C-alpha cells in the first residue's frame, strides 16, 4: 500500500509536475515525473470522469496505487509523479494496467 506521506495532496504541486515534468504516454496512461522540492518521492493520480463513474474511477485508482507502490523504490529521491488514467483504463485488467505503467516508466526513464 502507498503511505499517505508518499502522496501529493496540493493541486499546485500536481499541476507543476504536470507542466514541468517529463511526460510519457502509453495506451492507457500518461505519466509525468518532475523534480520535487523535498527528498521524498510523492505520487498523485488523476482519474477523471471520462474513465467512468465513481466506482470505476476508484477501482482504477486502487489498482494504480498498488502497482506504483511496488515501483516507488526505483524512482530517484525527491520525484513528484502524476499518473493520469485515460478512458480505456476502465476496461483494462490489472495486468494490462501494470504493463502500461511499466512501459511508460521505461520511456520516461530514458
């Protein structure tokens, strides 16, 4: 599980990461990685209404949170990561989301 201290909560930090961070896309996700102002790596999820209703959005967010909690140690300290889910993620399985996230992370790491 992703600790509360590892989450971005402020909209200014989230929008700054989306504007200034490296962007990487996959079929189901868009990932932004930016240098943060602290030594902690923090994560935010953007799952909009285009993905589905509240139940579907929360399911996608839970899956992404679980996947990213395993990938978090691979990020350099102080990164701000924003994961934006695209509409196709609503019908994706856990394994498909994991593959897409890993693909986008490999692209952004280059």
